[in-house]
């Protein structure tokens, strides 16, 4: 019995696995995308139906102590999941813009929950008239296939720091810091901690180069889990500290805390706190007056200024698009100054959709040095090791990605025809705008 692409999503999955071999790879990809879109549509339908039922409950719903419990009792959902569905439906009512985007299948369930939670409990320093613009920023971060929970949370964290109040943000409240170290019955030690963002940034920066996957001498990939590598790195960090605080290098630099902020925002005034505007009329999250840490994201201006009182200050000259200008281009290896500038521009691996932090990236020559490519900003881009290998045509990969520096002096990625027949340029991972 043959299988048609149109039947894969609309039909039953019973016996489907044994027939999928008849589809091409392109058809399988299309089916996966179509199934994912159908799930988004049905989730929106379920939330709307459950919400309407919650406003017009019948005897069955009343007897189940709420529509969430009724839904769980009549489906394979857990009670907590049924209550989450009911809660989202009720939370969307006061925010029609969020509801419309969710109903239009352009915002996932999880992202809608995050956005309405922010809208229900906005920062205390935020005026009421700023909420619609904040919703626009959050919806832009949550829309499209490039949306990630990390991106949505980063916008929320940024907005919380833009609208500073007299109260210390939870992420910067050092009085909440806790670290518990206890021995177990079998002689092991359990460590559990809760730290402010700056302490967490210092810890992650110190652990960075100690927790990277390390292949075996024969090239076998590192088989350790992320948790195991972190534990091994923490052990090595303690050993180095006890051995006269010997430190290695992290992305070409000694481990330290990096905070990026515009010079005008570092000044001791709040005149710059007005709503910024991007050249196309939209607001750019990266332009809001907050500091930015590579590991943990936004940092309030007040905390950044506190750090600025006693720090090593590196100045990076930017053009009108916010792209760093060149420094010392005359050699093959990227200089420390150029790497600082690349981090300021790319903020990690620039490949679309990659979340790799700056410390785990290489500086890639867009036009190879051996082919006459200079070591200048417009010929350099930060890539993680995996995407760096991909740019040098990874073994077995059909086609080749290209990188070009656009009119905004930032990298753009052009996929091979096997991925996008029209080869539409895709912006770097750090050029998100509303």
C-alpha cells in the first residue's frame, strides 16, 4: 500500500512507520513541518474551546472542580497540563494582540504563557502606556520559525532592566544568594545553589573553557554528558584555584566577566531611556539601554555602572549600523582587539539559529587567508566549531553555505539550493528586530 504526502498528516499513524520509506527526504521534511503547524493550530483551538467552556460550565465541568480537571479526566493529559490550558485561555482575554497571534499559529503555547505572564505582572517601573510596545517586542521575538524560548526570555529580561524601579531586580539581588553543600550517606557531596546573575556570569565564564567537549587523541568525540563535563570542569576549577589560582584561556582571553554597553548608556543620566528607534522604524532590543553579559544576557544600567567604577574598559568603535570598525588587519591570526570587536558584533556564533556563546567560537575568514582574504572585520565572523566545519564543507554535506557582509556591515548567510532553492539571504543570529 503506497503512502501519499497529503495522507501523512491527515491520516492515522498506525502502520505509517512501515510505509514512510516511500517518501523522499524533501517529502518527509514537508510532512514534519505540516504536522508541527497542525499541532499549533489544534493547540490554539483547544485553548479557545476550553476557555469558552470555562465561562459556560455545565454540570460535568462543575462536578470536576473546574474545566482543567474535567479536561484531564477525559483525555490523557495530566491535571496540571489541563489547568495550564485553562489558565492560558483566561489570561489571553485581556490581551487581544497576544491572543490573535496565538490563534494565528504564529506563537507557541509556551511562548504565549511567557508573554501573558509578563503582561500580568509588568516591571514596577514601567508606565502603562509602554505595555503595547513591549507586547510588540515580545510577539516579534516569539514569531516565526526562528523564535526560541531563550530569545523570548532574553527580551523579557531586557525589558525588566530597561524599566528599573527602586526595588532591586531578583536577578541582581545578592541577598537571595544561597549555596548548600552537604554530604550524603554514601560519602558523596551534593551542591545546590541559587545566585544572582552577575555571580552566575562569573561562574560560567570561569567554567567555560573547562567544560568544552574534548575529543580523545584518536578523534573519538567526547562521550561525557553536559552535566558530567560541568562537574569535571568545576573540579578542575577548584584544583586550579588551590594551585595558586592558575587559569587557562577562554576564547583567546583569560576568564573574566564581559559586559557590553553603549557608551551613551554608561553615562550618569537617564536621558537615553526613551524608546529607541531602528532605521526601519522598529525598536531594536539590542539598542535598549542595558548592559549585556555573554552568558546570562541583560544587566541593568545601574549594575553596569557599578562594575564600570573598577574595570578594564575596552573601547570598540561602531558604525551607524552598530557594527565594529576594523583594528589591526595586517596578519592572519585575529588580534585580541578584533576578537573583542567580533564579540560586540556577533555576540556568539552568528549562524542563524545557533545559541553558542562567544567563548566557544572561532573567528572564521569569509574569504580564506590562503586565497587573499584579509584579516579585517568585513572578512571575519564568529562561528562555533560545528558551523565552522560546515563552512569548510563538512564531509557528506551537499552544497555549501555562503557568508556575505551586508549593507549593515553584519554577516548574512546564504543557504545552498538543497536547503533553499531560491537562496534567500538569512540574517545573522544577532540581528533580531521588530
